[in-house]
């Protein structure tokens, strides 16, 4: 437990080194971003087909669909998050460098956040069209609730992906660990988005938003502190 | 975290680089290493021989701090927590330990920036040393087996480690390249002086003849036990 | 011999205590004024709810110890790991009882099996987290499992206070706290309080006994593995 | 296209050989069945959390949730379907044997069908509790609609998993190919289940059921005929 | 589908087992093999040499029918569709090509049942030949590198192929085992007679000396081209 991450000036340079590498690899093939986009699109289509929302009900379930679509689209990407590092034991090479583990984690989480947000930006309009939505509440709040929820998803996802890569069937393990822990944040996110879309004013104090922010801070701190332990676990 | 290599007093040759004290390693109830005791003296080159499954790779991974011994203790550079000394160790395994999607040069640049505060080779220099063209634009995933192995060696040389652990570095190389590698290792060990006490090498191989030119000491493992030790001639 | 006798007495005492608790819950305590006999499920539901916190806390503390001792004292870390595992297992069993008795109770009282109120939701989440903890332990092999499980346990523990506070912070379909809530809450009828106290005690003793037994088995397993390892080391 | 599968007496013995191998590997660790179970449970929880069905509406969307939950739970398992064969190029070894490819495919699909059905059996009751359901239509029809839909999913999934394993990020590719092709079957399945749950008698001629059966036969034949080609594609 | 091996007329030694006619193979715009022409005569043992990346593995995969040539034609056993002849070919690659989760014996039993209608070795026999204990209860995933290689060789021997393709079969073996392998291959080639025309071997290696005892012909690849061909002595 000597894992206090030392956030020195060089720390952000290190984060940037890792992040640039990830973005470069992704930029070269654009594979995961493209497939994530298409996957998210499919999920939205799938859901609107499976639920056939009538105009009135759509506003009620749209929030849920949006969040669940994000979740599933992200999980497949998160599963791949460390795949490159595992493939040829690159992770072992990284473990042997003297650089800070928390920076590696933070950079990976940032990269994933970037990808998922990109997908959301593209998908948002499609979604509104499919569900005939025009939000009745304060739309600007969406620009807070969604990134906060996404960060909760992505940061936890990156952490638990690192935890589950050691196991034999890791693709299956990640959602099993991630979903239960992410559930509270998902609920807050769904309810937050719902309040905004329906504009029913049921949440004047932005309780859901605060809850999400609290969740983010709490879990982020825990992740940064514990990542070294996870990475170095034999 | 780890002090940069040059700040350290050069280890005097009396003090071992690594001290392995009755180390055993189990996988489940199978003993891959049994009660191995060994001191690695600075500046020497050790060659590990042994049949398949003798435990050579396991021993190297333990020295690299990537695997913990089940019993026994290991001290690296006078330090008993292996993670602290890792920056001073270079480990090359069967796998390339590099990103498939990047070129060799990009891979090396990335790794170099993780060794900040420590003297490193220039990536181009490291590639040239192992005989790869730094300008090669193909990404590593498209290299042949042997080219990957060279790139992997370049990664290890980059940080100019004091302890170099090589797991079958010649296994997929053609004879010509293998000889080049051996002389490269010989030059590496010599450092700037005739014999640098801060360059210790441990390598495993099945081709004993290849390694003889640089071997100072040949160790033989058998079913997890260290059964023989021959001091070679100093080159 | 003495040990055997001691063990038998222990088992008998626990059995006695539990039957006494059963008698108290089923016969001694009066039926609930509003709910009738179905209200007696209270004496099982609530103690199990309270006790699952106890076991998850044991798991949490043991996990912290695992992380602390892991490098400095592996032998003790291994012992702590046995406690962590047992804590999670017994905790999951108790939590499962809550999750089964809850809907059984809810169906006649609320008219529905389940609803997504904060208390119910967080309880389910708690259960899911610890089941995933146990799954991780099964799926990961080697010595790293101890560390990874301990890390996961810390994340699990973050949900516990939320679960406890759920019906204190929010208005829920689930009844508000009987103990440690409003000053005017609490069991008014002394016979009910009695029955509740006895059941809490009985289930606590029973749970702790199972826990100790589980730790004992796990430790023995570890010892057998250790001996097998020594044998393997010294073989031929 | 000389790939006419020859269904001789030995053929079923061959299927059994493959199937036994898969069941043995699975039985040894019971990993994927356990994780699939838990995953499916998580998906049900997640969806009912995200959609918070009020009792009246629940009956409308329950069918959708059930089918989509099955779909997601299966995809993660299907992704693993050929993973073992890929890991150490076992598939190349299989390609070199003189045995019939269609048998390999059929056995894999059977194994997956077995696993997914097991999950559904366990999960059914949980689902009914969460949604406070008691079906109003002919419940026995569920025992037809669901297996038919599942087979459509599993057979197609196994086929397209084999198609997608060659690509680099195969975990992401499978759903991208599978979902669009599975959509008609999904729709038929959702509507079939819905009719049964709501008991609105809107489908007296079991149209959805027949549609599903037709889909199954059509796609199964195509898969059996084409699998050799897929397997032997360089 | 493929007629069982014994029903075929033993190929007369005039007719080549495999005929490679100006075969090239491109990966993207990189040429791994360029214009290779080669006839493999029955009963001979060919050793492929070449630097890393010369195209040895690529050539073997093409012979195995797992990879198609970009240009040129390949005829196996007088048959120009490679899939038809596969049952008569055994291919061993860098990877073990076996299930990690099963034991070696279970793996071999499974593979045997896929070669129905064709004479095969008993799995126990195949394992014994390569020097693995058939009763070993550990699953393949827990074998060492060299043990896996043996298991892989056992899989190939199982179907008693007429054309045996081995990609660096000795690369991770200790010297002792490698010599055993060579004599095993020599025995395999001999068959029941002194020299069975139905046992042709092609192997790649970097350790030329190991293969000399059985090599009839040494081929050298360089940058995808066949640059040398030396007929060895018949053993
Ligand atoms: C349906 C699922 C249910 C779940 C998951 C559930 C969960 C829990 C949990 C975890 C506790 C322990 C809380 C603590 O000690 O702080 C608890 C306590 C309690 N439950 Fe439930 N419950 C359920 C249904 C019900 C129903 C239907 C009733 C009665 C109508 C009920 C009445 C109570 C009462 C009176 C307490 C004690 C209150 C307290 O001390 O906080 N529960 N429940
Ligand atoms: N993760 C593991 N789980 C179980 N057993 C293992 C594991 N890793 C290695 N072993 C076993 O430990 C023994 C030694 O393995 P190791 O890889 O060290 O051998 P080696 O000397 O490097 O052999 P080779 O020359 O074949 O590479 C082998 O018998 C192997 O089966
Ligand atoms: N799938 C592929 N995509 C792109 N290039 C490839 C691919 N497979 C092989 N190559 C390239 O083809 C060339 C020949 O590769 P091959 O594996 O045949 O070499 P080799 O002679 O077996 O070398 P080694 O001795 O290192 O195994 C290499 O330069 C390699 O980069
Ligand atoms: Mg090894
Ligand atoms: Mg090769």
C-alpha cells in the first residue's frame, strides 16, 4: 500500500505521453471508434424496435435507452482497453519502467472518455430524431449530467478492465464486475436525464447531478490510489 | 521513485547484483523452481541451460520482479523489494513486449519517455545496434518472428540496464544474426571501459555453442533445481 | 476428546438458541396489528439485514489487512484472506435471505414483489457486488487473486453506507428505520422487542459460527496446499 | 462452392465428438455458464432499473426487455465461442482434418443453444418477479417462441462469430454483423412474446411463431451450406 | 471425402508430391514470397533455411493450403485444389494448435476422431513417440514451451501424413530433445520399409547442424526468393 500517486509537474507530461500513444494507435486504424459508433447506433435501433415507443411513453424510456446504449457501446470498447497491452506482454514491459502507474490509468481513462464522448456527440441527434424528442427541461444540464455519468462509467471501466485482464476469460468478467458497481451511477444518470427530458421539475436542487459528481470523486480517488496495487499484483 | 542510475555509487564487484536465497516457486502444487540459491556478480554473463520445463523462464521472471517467489528471498541491488529496482533491469521474454500497431521506432520513443530521469540510448541508436532500419515504416505486427525479437532487444537496450535478462534471445534468429547479437551483447557488457561492473547479463538458450563467446558462468537447471555451475573462461 | 465435547456443546447451544428465537418469533410475540401473521417475517428479515453489514464489514477489514500485509508478511495476509473470503460468503448468504424474505413480505403487504426504491435497489446492488467478488475469486487463479479480490472488496464497501442510509435519506416504499431513525420509531411492544432481540442474537451467533467454521476450513485448505507444496519441493 | 454438407450416418457421430469436447471443456471450469448467468441477471436488473416500468406499461415493454437481455447475454458468450479455437491456431489444425465443417458448426451452435437455454430457464422466474408479471395469454406458447428465437440468435451468432474471428478486434465486430441480420427474428420474437404476455389475442394464427420458424429454417440451411466456405476462407 | 491414404497407389518417385510453380505471395504491397518454383520429390527431407522474414513460414503455410498464393499455382499430390489434399498433410506451426484446457491425451483423442476412415496412430503411441507421458494430468496450458511443442508434434504424427511440414520444430527444445526429435523424424520417414516414398518432410530451422542427419536437400530463401539449393547426402 505504498501506492500514493505522486502528482508532480512531470505527472501530466507522463499522462500526455500515454494518451498520445493511445490516440495515435487508434487514429491509425480508427477501428474501435468506428465499430463503437456503429454498435451504439445498432443498439438505439434495436431498442426502438424492441420497445416501439408511442410518442407519450417515449419520453419516459428515452433516458434509459440512451444510458444503456452508452453503457453497452462502452463495455465492448473498455474490454479492448488493455488488450493491446496484454497481447504481447507489453504490460510487463510497462510494469518494469519506473514511471507512475496512476498516470497510466488516468491516461487510459481519458482516452476512453474521449472515444465514448465522441460517440455520444454523433449519436445524440440520431437519438432525438428516432424518439421524436424535444426536451422540455433545461437542456444545458444534459451537458453536465452526461459527461459526469460517462466519466463514472469510463473511469471504473478502465480500472476494472485492468483488474480482470489477469483472469482467463476476461471479456466476460469485466461487465460482471463493472455493472454492479456502476449501477448507482447509472441510476443517477438515467433519472437525471429523465428529469431534463420530461421537464417535470421533480429535481429542483439538482440532486442527481450532485450525486453523480460525488460518485465520480469518490471512485476516482479510490481508483488512483489502488491502481498501482492492481498493476503490480503478480 | 527509483533514483536515477547514475546517482548511485557504482557497485563494487564484491557486492552481488542479485542474491537469490533458497527461492522456490510453485504453480498450484507443481514446483517449477526448487530451493535455488545463487549470487549474480556484477559484470558477469551467466548462461542458463536446462531441458524444457526446467524452470529457466520462471527464474528469469522472478529476477525481473514480475513473479514473486513462493518461498525464499530475493535481493536486487541490495534492495529486497523487487519493484524498487525494476528500472535498472532489462527483461526480454519470448513475447516481443511491444505494440503491434506502432513501428519499432514509435514503440521505442514511447518507452524512452517512460524512463525519464535516467540516461537512455536514442531510439534510433538502439535500433541501429540490433540491425533494424529505424526508418522502416511497417508496424511491428507485420514483422517476421526474428525481426520482432530484434526490436524487443532494442527496447531492452534502450534503458541501458545494469542487469539484462534475456529469455532465449536467439531462438528464432538465423545463425548470422545470432552471432551478431552475441557480439552486440559483448560490446554492451564492455560498456565504455573494458569491463563495466554495471553490466550483468543472464540469458537462457538451448544453443550452448552460440553463447560460449561471452559466457563467464554456465548454470544448469534440472527439474527446478540448480544442478551444475561451470565457470567459463573470461573472454 | 475435550475438543469434541466442546464442539458438541457449542452446536447444541446454537440449536437451542435458534429454536428459542423461533418460539419467540412465532408464538411469544403478538401478531402485527396491521399485517397479521405475515408481519412475523420481520424477525427474520431485519436481523439478516443488519447482520449482513457485519459480515461485509469483516470482509472489508480483512481485505485492508491483506493489502497492508501482502508484501511485508505474506503468511498473515493469507490468514486475513481466509477471513475476507468467509466474510463475503456468509454475507452473501445473509443478504440473499433479506432479498428472499423481502419480496415474500412485500407481495401481501405492498401488492407487488419488487419495486425500484433506493433501499431495495442498493440492497440488490450490494448483493450483486459481493457475488461478483466471489466470481472473481473463482475465475482468477494464482496468488494474484488475493490482491485483486481485496481491491474489489474496497469498492464493494463503498456501497454499504449508501445502503444503510437509503431509507434515512430518501422517502422510500420500504419502511423507514425502526432503530436509529426517528426518535418516535422503534418497537413499542416489549414482547416484540424481546422476540426481535433473541432472534438477532441467535442469528448473529449462528452466522459467526458458520463464519468461524468457514475460516477454519479455508485455513486448513491453505495448510494442505502448503504441505503439498513442501512435498512437491522435496520430491525426488 | 463444392461445400454440400454430406449428412451421412457418421455425421451425427462427428457432431457428438465436437459437442462432447466443448461440453467437457466447459464442464471442467463451468466458467462461461456461470458468468453468462450472472451477466444475464445483471442485464435484467439494469434494464428494469433504467426503465422503471410502472405496472401497466411493464407488460408492454417486458417482452422487449426479455429478448434484448437474452441477446446481450448471448453475444458475450458467442464472442467466446471460437476463442479457444483461435487462441493457438487450433482452427488451422481443424481446417486441415478431413472432417466435415458443417458438423463443427452445428455442434458449436448446439453447445451455445444449450448454454443460453439454461440461462433462460434460471432467469425466467427472476424476470417475472421484477416485472410483476403474470401472463394473460397462452403461456405454453412461450415454450415455442423463446427456443425458436434463441436458436435464430445462436445459430446466426455462431456463424458470424466464425466469420468475424479473423479480424483484429473481433469482440466488437460480431454484434456489428449479427444485430442487423438478427433484427427480423428479434422483432418476431418480441412481438410473439408480447402477444402472449398481454394476451390481447392479436395473433390468433400464430403468425409470429411461423415467421420465426421460417427464419430459422432458412438461415440454418444457408449457414450449413456456407460454413465450409467461411472456415476455409484463407 | 478424401479417399483413405492406403487406398491410393503409392506414388512413384518420378511424380512430385508437391509442385510449386512460380508462386508469389503478397501481404498488402509487401512481397513475402517472390516467384518460387520448386518440386518436392516423395520420400525426401527438405530443410528450408533463411534469415528472419525470408518467407519460410509463408511458404509452409502455402504448402499446407492455409494460405493461398497471390500468383502462381500449387499442385499437391497431383491435385490442384489444396483443400482436397489436406488430410494427407501434417502441419506444425509456431503455435501448438491444441486446446489449452484439455490434456495432451484428450486433445489427441479428439483429433483422432476427426481423421475417421484413415489409418492413425493411437494417441498414447503418438505421445510416447515424442517422449511425453500420456498419463500426465496437467492440461496443456500448464506445459512449458518445449512440452507444448512435443504435444504439437504428436498431433501431427497422429494422422501419419504423407507430407510433413514443420515450422521451426526445434526452436524451443533443448539439445538433447532436439536430437531425439531428429531421430524420431528419421524413423518416421523410413516408415516400415527402408525408405517410404510416402513420407516427405519439409522443415524450417535456424540450427542447420541439427537437421543435417536427415536433410536430403537444403533450400535457402532470401527476401522471398529461392536463392540456393544443395542436395545433401542421402542418409
Ligand atoms: C423487497 C425487498 C426488500 C429488501 C431488499 C429489503 C432490505 C432491507 C434491509 C437491507 C434492511 C436492513 C436495514 C438496516 O438494518 O439498516 C431492511 C430492514 C427492514 N425491512 Fe426490508 N427489505 C425488503 C422488503 C421489506 C418489506 C416488504 C418490508 C415490510 C413491509 C420490510 C420491512 C423492513 C423493516 C421494518 C426493516 C427494519 C428497518 C430498519 O431498521 O432500517 N422490508 N430491509
Ligand atoms: N503459469 C503457470 N502455471 C502452471 N505451470 C506453469 C506456469 N508457468 C510455468 N509452469 C510450469 O513450470 C515449469 C517450468 O516452466 P518454464 O517456462 O520456466 O520452463 P523453461 O525452462 O523456460 O522451459 P522451456 O525451455 O520449454 O521454455 C514447466 O513445467 C511449466 O509447466
Ligand atoms: N499477415 C501478414 N501481414 C503482413 N506481413 C506479413 C504477414 N505475415 C508475414 N508477413 C511478412 O512476410 C515476411 C515473411 O514472413 P515469414 O513469417 O514467412 O518469415 P520467416 O522466414 O518465417 O521468418 P522467421 O524466421 O523470423 O520466422 C516478413 O517480412 C513478414 O513481415
Ligand atoms: Mg522458457
Ligand atoms: Mg517463421
